[in-house]
């Protein structure tokens, strides 16, 4: 699973920097049925994100992770990318993640997003 997350992250970031960088993302980890991710995998993803942050410096990222393991891994990632300048937050409840993301995007970009 770690390699799948690394590949998916790489793909998302490469598409986001082609023309108009992404402004926000919601990662929903609730559907993960197993967690086979190492600390090295999390570091690799964080390194990808820090590198991408040069082209996406105002990115807003919410993570929804209800399980203890997914939540802990997401918090590890969040600490590792602090120097990216991204605004991030990890939530146990999806509704909280969506509400925070909507508020942050409105504050930073002056636009409303439709996400449920």
C-alpha cells in the first residue's frame, strides 16, 4: 500500500503543476481497509510534497482519517511537511474536514468550493 500512496501522490502532484496548480485537497483515508505503510513511505510522500510546494505554495490540505493508525500516520506526514508552507490539518470526522477545508479556501483564495 505504501508504494500505491507514493505513486498516487506523485501523479496528483504532477498533474497539479502542469498548468494551474491545485489549491486544495481532501484525502479521505476512511476507505483504507489495511495500512501497510512504513515511516519511510511517509517520508517519501512528505519529500514529494515539499518539492511540489515550490510550485504550489498556498496549498490547503485536509486529511480525514478515523482509524487510530491512519490518523497517526497522517499526523506524522503533517509534521514532516511543516516547512512546505502548506496549510494542513488532520481530522477524525469527515464533516469537520470538509467544513475546515471550505473555510480555509474561502479565506486564502476568496472562493467557495463545493465538496461534501
